């Protein structure tokens, strides 16, 4: 550490190198901390979490009872012991609360004045944060599994919605219409995600084992269907053109948008090159997945080797993205974990599970471990 | 748990580990370091040839290689031909340099030396066979062993000619797991009666209309013993108190009658296919059934 600091001071090293090394060290030391807590508001399982991309200060959570809660993550008290309090919530008594379980919530990518939530009651609702009123409602014919708004889009305000039907719908927030439909999948769409690199590229994952990459400006079908065997049918056990041998549950782009991670119910996670759709064949081993709806996992940002945090039963597994090595499993929840989000400013991980808890995983402080006998003798 | 984390931490700063030896147990099974070829050679030695009267070539499983080579991606790459990661890594390198950040993808780049070692399948040294009982279960056989056993099995039979033609022309040319109809008729010049003879010989197994898996003649007995043995050894762990067993204790027990292929053979497979979790303890490796 001191070596890094002096190299940075002398100009031998890029300043970013120390930052990345320290971020990686902090991510490797993630654990539960007695000093940090998230207030327990939810009365049923937490399905989704989202941290606002502007400041990284506010977190939204959506529960299985339709309740949406907004937490303030910043520690403004001078004490080390801090509970993340709920600032406000859309409870069961709110006139516009969702009737059934909230599946996805997302902050508006450019400021915290607005957020969107989609639910099993076949609606996507757009909320004004300050007044907690609904600004707009989009109704669909089928239950909504997932929605996503592009974090880098400046030329469009499209929200991609994945429902139980095979068509991906794009809703325009500016005009209030959802007339753009992407056809190509054959079963329900379990996850959608915009690329963080190109504002028109969308990835969708479906229960028919296929993952498709779309350019929404293009009228004729998808760009690429991801094939786990890279076109070599001879290596394939089952039919080609499938991303997994089961339903594809979750999608996550890496923070630079160059790679895409998918998880499926065949207990596998795959890393794809997002520009040509090639399976990089990195082997993560068995990534246990029995979720019947989408699995929300996340990738770290700002470390020297990126990490992916995947809910694995009632624990969270951490893998290195590009080499497939399992770093550790974070144990703490009592029931299955549904979602996790990474706060990249402080390298903290928040996870929500079916046991109604949101746990905060904080980097542990580097305390020297006295394991030499001389130290013990000196202290006694 | 906190001790293990602090061991990971100094690596982030690029320093060497100061403590050695405390975490490497003298493990009867984990002696291997790195190479998939050495792993396959050692596993092939575990195979009980006597049981099959030397009619079957020694088969190792892919999951067993994973238990000996801890990094799965590296093991896959060494076993497979023409890994697409090589081209992918080059394109990643270029796009990384074009971004403003100076990414230090240290674990990724350090694998470049292993890529220079040519993949075994590409060299034609091993064949990978799809064993039908599980999607993931693939057997690995040395090509020489396979060739000698197949020739011995079809000696004097009416299909010997077709089998010899197959071994001479198709095996060296095409290192895939399965073959298509047009590939067999046009590229290699096999007629339909010859293909039927190959299926009768047991060298090909029908997959669906117009495609065949490569197969080992007489492998049915092996698969039967393997599936029963796997369930038997897994049952031994399941019946233990708290559903966990020390590896040394498991290997020291008497093999159940169903595990004809040997305890060590099955334990390698269970560890590699993650049917049991390996927990390193102070008394050695502990095998525990996963809770999920």
C-alpha cells in the first residue's frame, strides 16, 4: 500500500492504479458488519433493489407485497454505528400502491426525481419521488417480469418491459405510448437489460433458453441470438442457438458494456462477448439457480479484476468475471436471496432476500492479526 | 472466515503471500498441479482395467479433471481445440487499450503462457465421448487406447473393414463429439450400409435423424457401474452424521459393493461435478452435501 502511494506521488504509477487496487482489496474483504444495518420495513420478501446512479446515496426496494421503500444510505451521524433509515415508502395504504408483488424498481438514470416500478399486477408505474404520486401508468396484458431503462440514453426515453408474453415492449416515457414491440422470443421474457455502452442495444433473456441482442432502431428482428456452442453443433447435446440448457433467468452487462453475463436454470453462468455474441467459455462451475422468475445479480465496478455477485441459494457467491474463479460465498441470509446491488463509491453490497431482510456487506477494516508468539508474549 | 479474507487481501496489492504451508494439506487426492494432460494420465491409472478384462479403453471423466485442475476455465482450454477465448482475448485487449482507463486485468493476462501449450484435443491425443446418462458427463480417452481396443473388439467380425476405414480416415480428421449425415457421406465417403455397420459395431450411436455420437464399444457396462457407483458413494456421504465426511475417512472405508470402479475414481467425479462441497479444515478436506 505504501509502495503504491509513493509510486503515485513520484509519478511512476497512474493514479487510477492505486484506486483500483484499493477497491479490489475492499471487495475481497466484504463481510457483515455489526455497525451497519438496514431498517427492516418489508413484511414479505424483498424482490428488487436499486441504488441511484447519480450519487449512490438512495436505495429503492420493492417487496412481494407491493410495498416500495426508499432508504438513505449515507451516514451523516458521526457515529460508526449506523442504520440506513427509510426516508419514505409506498405502503399498503397508499391509493396507488401495486396490487401484487413488485418485481423491478429502477431509478430514473439521470436524477432521483423519478423512479419506475413494475409488478405482477400487469402495470408499469412511473412515480414522482418528491410527492410520491404516480406520474404515469402503462398497462399490459400479461404480468410484468422485468423492466429496464437505459443508463446512457440521451436521445430516447424508452423503457424495455419483459412480460409473460413473448413480445418485448418498449414504452416511451416522453409520449406515454408503448407501441414499439420486439418479436422473436417464444416464451416469457424473464430479464431485460440495456447496454451501458450503446444506447440502442438491448439484451433480453427468455424462458425458451434464448438470449437475444437487439438494436431497437432496426425494424427486422434481433441482431444476434446467443449460442452457447458458438455454432458448433457437433459439440452440442441439444438443439443449437440456445444460451442455456434451461430458462435464462438473469442478465447483466459488465460495467464497460463489452461483455454480458447470463445465468440459467441449468445451474450455469456464461460470459459472452457482447459485440459478436460469442461464448467466451469461461467456466464458473455450478451456479445453483432454481428461481422460477428473474434472478437479479450484479457486477462490481472500478476494481482491477471485476467481480460478479450472484445470489446462490441463501448465500451470495462472488466470482472473478474473466477467469471464473470463485472467491467466496457470503452467508448471512436465512432464506433464498433474490437480488443484490453494488454501491461502487464505497464498495458495499446490499442484498435482499425472501426472509424480508436487506443486508449490507461492508469491506472489513484491515486489522493486523496477531498470530506470532512474540506478540502474545509481549501483550501478556 | 476473517482469517481467510486477510489472506486474499495482500494479493490485491501484488505482494507475495508471507505464510505458506498452513493451507496446503497433505491430501491423498490433491497432488496435481496445473496440467490437464497429467491429470488425465493419473486418472486413467485409477481406472480398473481388470474389471472389464481389458476390452474397454481406460476412461476418465471431465468432472474428474476439474477436481485435479482447480481452475476450470484453464482445464477446459487445455482439453478443447481452438478455444475462442484466444481470439476473444485479443479483441478484448484492443478494445481495452482504446478506452481511457488503464485496466490491469492481471489474472486474465497471466494465462497467456498456458495458451501456448497446444490443446490436447487439437493435437488429437484424446477423444471426448458423450456418455449418455448426463448432459455434463463427458468421458476422456487417449486416442491410442481407443484405437487399439476398438480394433481388438472388431477383430474377425464382418464390420471390421468399415471400422478400420473409420479409424483411419475420420478419427484423425475430425475431433468432434458427433458426426452429421452429410459429413459422413460427402466428406469421408461412407455409404449407408457402412454407417449401419459402424452402429452395429458400437463405434457410433444414433443421436437423432442424420447425426451420430462417437461411442466406445462395450461402454454400456461401464456406464451402468458408474451410475450405480456414483449413487452408492454419494449415499455414503448422505448417511453420515451431519451429512459430511472427512475425505481421508471416506477413502479408508470399505468400498460398497455397488462401487465397482473404486472409491478414489468416484470421489474425484463427485468433487469435480460439485455434487459435494469441499471444505478445507484443519484435519484435512471435508466432503459435505450442499444444502440446496
